[in-house]
């Protein structure tokens, strides 16, 4: 108590060497994106599902309720 202790993880974070859970990559890993309406109570005005399905690597896409869109890629 009362003694300042240096954080041992700070140098790795500053240098960009620290590895976080979001940095992990494994074979056949799936990635997803959830885009929500930026306005509280807002709804998706339009969504071109076919456009995303045709993009390379897209495995699943669709609306989540009436206020968000999800895209999954592998």
C-alpha cells in the first residue's frame, strides 16, 4: 500500500507486441460483423443480401430483427 508499482504489460502494449484475444487466428476460423442501426429505435432501411452472398468468403448474411445486419465469413 502506498507504493507505486510499474505495470509489466505496458511496454508490450506500446510496442504493439502484446497479443490479445482479438489477435488470435486459427485454421478455418469464422469472422462475423454485426452492424446495428446508429439511432435508438431505428430500423434497417435497406439491405442488399445478394450483394454480400456473392462476395468472396461470405457464408451467411441476413437481418437480425429489424435493427441490425450480420455477415459471417470464413
